[in-house]
C-alpha cells in the first residue's frame, strides 16, 4: 500500500473530505444564485444533469474533480476560488 493510497482511505481524510463536501455544495448554490442562474442553466453549462447538481448543492454528491472544474468554468472562475470559498465557509 502506498502512502498516497493510505491517506485517501484513512479516517482523517474521510472526515476532512466530508467537511469539504458539506461546504462545497452550499458554495455552489450561493454562487449559482449570485449569478442568477437556474439549476437547469448551470447544469447545462457544467455539462451534467440537474439531479447531479442538486446532489452537489445539498452536500450529498461526491463530485469528481472534473465536475468541480466544469462548475468553475460554468461560473467563469477558477476552481481554486471555489475551494477558497468552501474553506472560508468552514471558518464561519
């Protein structure tokens, strides 16, 4: 087992990822509303289904890096900015 693999499957990683996921979804929703986009329009721009977007916004989805990048592109921003907003949200 490599170190990288063990980090991904460790309890600390799972907890950290769950916190990130919990904050990433609401950030997506806030940015969507701020941009005055419907779920349908954002999903279309991000190239996935509305149901996938709903799961992400509710913090129940497990978005891949590609989907997160597609969301950033749909918002016309950098993925790092969405990550920063999610991180800032955790600190509130």
